[in-house]
């Protein structure tokens, strides 16, 4: 992908507005989505203007115990049949390919530290056939700049690689008996 730069499509839970308010602009182009149907609407809107490769950054607070990213009142939990169905249908629609999405990042506090978080990252990567990243620490306003998540903090991300094959709809297994893929840090863009 020499010559193409990846841009972030920032879609955040409405309760993040107060988090980003202040003297220094943070995540100024963030679109709001308080539910999965609103997320689909934002993605459909963006499909009309997508030219460069995109990292889909979903931004929100995480749930208290399982540290799953939350859009509005909906935790992104791939064991929830409604959430899993949404992402299966999204993948089947071809929209991620049309939008040129190259990765998804669940940007909330510590979204990659619990078993639930690991499982969701792996299942989402398998469903979307894209790498999916979560965070290893709580995120602060200072982790963002005007464009979104600051690349200087990429070391706070770990991810599940894109998985090939057909995901089994009722099992968090990768098909070989493992519950989720090992999480990896994103590759350094200079390498």
C-alpha cells in the first residue's frame, strides 16, 4: 500500500462528547452512534465518500467488569446474539470492503485485558476477516489528537489478526478448539 495513507473513521458513543470537550481539540471529526443501527447508518453515510484505506475506530467507555466497549447502552460483546448478528450481516453486506476498512479498533478503557475482551476481539476479527485491536490500559483525553487516536500510543493496542474461513455462528472457538487467537501488537509502520 505504498503511497496510500490510512485514515481513521472515528465513530463514538454520544457520551464521549464530554470526554473530548476542552481547550485542545480532540477527535474533531468524530461521528456519533449510540446503537448498532446508528453505527450502520454512519457507515452507510461514509460509504459515499470513501477513497483512502480506513481504520474504523469505535470509541466509547468500557463496561465495568468485562471491559467491553460500549456504544450507547450496547456493549460490543460477540457472545450477545444480536451483536454477533449485526457484525455477521455487516460482513456479508460487503460494506467493510467497500469502505476500504483495513482494521477495527475498539477504543475504550482496557478493552483487551479480560477473557471477554480477548474473545470479542478474536470473534470480531474472525467475523469481519479484519484485524481487530483493543487497548491494554485506560485511555485518557491525552491519548487523542484532533484527528483521533494518537499514533504515538499504538503501544497500548493489541489485536486479533484477521481470520480466514467461515466463522461458526454459535461458538467462540477458532475451529481448532482454541477459544480465541493470541493477541498481537500492531506492526510498526516503519518496519
